[in-house]
C-alpha cells in the first residue's frame, strides 16, 4: 500500500514523498530518491552501484522489484521497477552531495547523538537500580543469616531457614544462576488430549462463566504435545521438571481459551506432575503450595517473550529444590 509520510523537516517546510510499505520497511524508486535528495537519477544509480560494489549493503535484502504502471505516449504500460529499502535510503543520504542531503546528514547525526545519549542515561539508571536491588538482597540474606545463628529455639530456627532458602533462590535469580534443567529423569507418562479435557470439565462447576474453557483455536493440542518433542533421538525437554515447566508456560502463553487460561494451565501443570508421581514428596506433602502455584502462573502470564528461558528456569529451580 502507499502512504505519504514526512521524512524530515527543513526549516519551515517539509519534504514529503509517497512511499511503498512492505515487510515492515519503506521502499523508494531511484527517481524518488533523486527527488528526495534534490539530485539526479543518474547520480543515485551511480551511488547505488558503489554501495553494492563496496559491500556496504547486500543486494538481496535492500532491493526489490515492484510492478508499476507508467504512461508511455497514449498507453499505460506495466513494468517491474527496482525499489530500495530504508537502509539504502539512509546510505545514499550520507553520499549524495546536495544542500538537502547535507541537511539530512546533520539531522540524522543529531538524532543518532540524542539516541546514544538517551540510551546511555537510561542504561546507567537501570544499572544503578540493579546494583541497589542486589545490595538490598545481600543485606536481607545477611540479616536472616545472623538471625538464624542467634535463634536457639528449633521451631523458630526452621522458620528463619525457610525464608533464607527463599532469599537464596532470589539471589540465584538475580545472578542468573538458576537451575538450567530438572533432576528427575524417568519414563514419562503423557496424559492425552481427552485426559486433559476431562480434567478441565471437572473445573466448570468451580468457575461460573459462560466462556470458561471455551476454545479459541487449536493451540491447546499443540501446547500439550510440544513437551514430547525430540531432536536427533533426544528429548528437547529431558526431565519431568523441564516438561512440567514448559507445559505451564505453553498453555498460559498460547491463550487457547476465551477465559480461564491461567487456571487451566495451573491445573494441567499439577495433573502432569501427579500422573508422573512427581507432585508429592516422600512424606506425601505437595512439592508446591497454592500460593507458589498462583505466583508462578502469574509470573509466566506477565512475562515477555524474550524472558521465556529465565521464567522456565525459575519454575524448574523451585521444583528441584522443593524435592530435596
């Protein structure tokens, strides 16, 4: 599709140009770039040739042909014309000699400087916040450790030890030393699609909603089967904990249902662990309590896609340590 955009503004006027949008970028023809920089098409073609010859940009990703209708005499003729993306447009702006191109370079350099300065300031602020958080965490661990040493009563000592373990887990999270894999390797029981659907059916009476567990698409089937994946004869998720953490993540993030995705994901997570005899400790107590289950599911739901691995590591770490 075509739109008119303002590339940049010069004094009280602006340079506007019709551009072709495709694949999340803009494309201009040789003549349009000549008009943009107040230069000749011949000059633009020469610079493009040098840019490719010098290896500054690859042809395959910066040049495409679009069919255009052009008038030749009394006829309209459809031809394929080469267009160039934003990378080429910017590169030309730094090569062409014209007053407009010079002002473009000044404008672009100023924008780059602003972004660099702003980015440095933001990163410096985040680093300071991170260092402060680490210091708070270390201080908390030191305080609890001292309290443990001073407490004589065994019951109180156990309570403090419980909090110390939690802080230790947060410390590992902060220093990116969480467990990368689970500890339970054995033959896996994979509940079927119907097994999971029967489990979900038992939840209807608990949640009064006309749209609870109503399917949006077929992604639920994909979610429960992804943990079966193998590569070169080896499981991509080698342990029970890896599979359980991935199952909770996939069901939560795929949003397969109109309503109840987080509740369904948590229930299926527990069901998978239970079917594989991994939900209870040797003393028949659950390895994960209600509050932790809710917190982990919300943690998954509010996470960003790029945080996927750290989210799964946290789940795996909790499952591993609660079994010990």
